[in-house]
């Protein structure tokens, strides 16, 4: 009879704590870059003479390549070495940020944002796969992912805060200049704490066609979604681009089924509930990330908040997300991921519904803060629960793929939500303006419509999560085989 040998807790060691802090710093850097420019957009437009249509590509360019290259970045981490890909992505992000900060034209800034997105798409899945392979299943991993989830949710809110502080302080260019400094610090930590790996595959057997189809399909899909808010959903161009993206992604699936060494082995979806976990992430993030966009516009265009006031308004949200993420990581070990995700999504949906009732002459304490705190208390558990569920039971050699699928669903959800909700808000506002409704009232009505749709999306995510992976069920099923379990690669 074989006796299972209990592995010591890596998280309890000094190196384990520093490693977790480093990986969370990577997550923070990537997530914050998605939202930090939003408050700075008016200043960027004045300084670089952006057109209204061109301005959308300052956040959109990052989202485009971040989502488009995510699958390739995650699988490259599995096949070429996680540290190698993490280092390359960090260097690219730092250099691109420096160029963006020095940009003298809109073309240079957009190109820099595109390169930033590619770097982030390499960094994030590599970092998350390092986390899930270095911290073993159970309390260590739940705690590590809880901290990771708290940092991820925190970064989305903190980006708005930092964007406001930097824009009104040294200027919008420092939104870019802080990244190279952070990248240097992260690189030092990577070489000190993360061991190098041998490349797992030869380029001769690499699925180049799969890489082209997957990246091309995702790029075209995200591009179509970003443009749909301005071009229109019924426009022939939008329909053609989405149709083309679907064709490329279907061809990718067919290629993966036939290739001897596929870029993304579809067998990963045999893990019970994995697909539903990713779908939950996509739908929930569509509602959550859109909240920042519309509340920021409401505070600045209706309530007339300054950029720094808008940023500070999100500060309680940051703390609430960190608190709820930490609590939910402890609850996961007792009840599993599914109840945590469902409960959190229902709470977040209620909070966003509260925010959908914002009035024209609203106040922060009565109309914004309560709803924002409720959303934060619900979203922390959702983020932590989904991240844990989507990585549970995944073999170590596919950890990067699992991480990239999860993060791709997040980026796709953000693009999808922004496209749908912006179209709904714009339609409502234009309809009211045509009837000579005061502009502030028409704007607010549009924001209300968008936030209401966001709450419906998050409620739908709670329903989908009923089929997501439940780690408690997996723990019960794996008890008889504990002695034969393959240890997680460190």
C-alpha cells in the first residue's frame, strides 16, 4: 500500500510569499493598463489632436491585441517555457510604454498601445500558469488565487484612480512612463525567483497554421466588437467582420482536431465544467468592466467631477474588492467554487441594478457609493471563484492554455459588453435628444440603460455558473486516488 507524502506548504515559505507577490505584480501591471488611460482620454485628445473616432483606439488598441494574442501567448508559455515568455512580454510592455509616453502623434500612441497589448498577452497567462503549477491544489492554491483575484479586481478600479492622479498631476504621459519602471522591478524579481525551463517542443512540429487562425480570428472578432459601437451592429462591415472571425475560428477548431501537435488541444474541455467556467467569466466581465466606463462618463459629464475626483471615487471599491476576494478564498475550501461564484454574481447583479437608477442630480454618498460597494463585494468572489474553477484539474503541461482561455474570455467579454452597452446607451440618448430632452437627462438615461443591461448580464452569469466546475466535487471524487496523484510541477 502506497502512502501519500504530504508536501510542505510553499506559500508558508519566504520564497513562496515573494513569488506570489511578484506574480500578483504582473497581474496588476497588465490589468491596470486596460483602465488607466480612460480618465486621461480628454487630455490625450487635446494634446495629440485625436479625432473622436480615433480616440476610441487608445483603450481599444490595447484590448485588441491583448485579447487577440492571448491564446498564442498562453500556449507559447507551455511549449517554450513560462519564464522565457514572461520575460519577453515584460520587456515588450516596458519598451512600448516608453514609446507611448514619448508619442508626438496619434499614430505612434496607438501603435504603442497595440504593442503593449501583445506584451500583456504574453505576460498574464505565463504568470497565472506559473502560479497554478508552483502552488499545489488545496489551501495553498486557493489562497494564492484569492490574492491574485483580489489584485486583478483591484487593478481595474485602481487604474481609474491612478489615471486621475497622474493626469492632473505630472500629466497624461506619466500614465505610460510608470510602466517601464515597474517592468524593470518585475524583471529583477523574475530572474531572482522563477526558475528557467527547457523548451518543450521543437519549432518543426509547432502548429503555425493554428496560431495564425486563432490569432487572426480573435483579432478580427475583437476589432469588430470595438468598432461596432461607432459603426453600428447592422452595418454590413460589422456583419462581415464578425462572419469572417467566425470562419477563421471554425477553421482553427478543425485544424486542431487534425493536427498531431495542436496549438490548443481541445481535450482540455473534457475537464468537467471548464467551458462553463470560462463562459461565466466572459458574461460577468462584460457587465463589470462596462460599469467603470459608464460610471466614469456619468461622474465627469453629468456630475462634473474632475479626473482626480473621479479616480478617488473608486477608492472604496478597490478596498471592498480586495476584502471580498480574501474572504472568498477562505470559503472556497469549505463549499467549493460553484456556490461562491453564483452567490457573488447575484450580489454584483443587485449592486449594478442599484447603480442603473442613478439620477441626473445624484450624489456620491446616496447614489453611487452603496451600489459600487455591493458590486465590489460580489465581484471579488466571482473573480476568485472563476479563476480557481477554470484552473482546477488542469494538467501542468496545459496550465498556460487554461490561463490564456480564461483571460481571453475576460478580454472578449469586456469588448462584447462595451460594444453592446455603448450601442444601447447611445440609442437611448439620441432618441431622447431628438425629443428635445435636456442633454444631462438624455445622457443619464443612456447610462441607466447600459448599467441595467450590465446587471442582467451578471445575473445571467450566475445562472451559467450553476454548470461551472465545483472544486468541492472534484476533491470528493479524488480522495481514493490521492496516493497515485501526479504531483504538480514546481
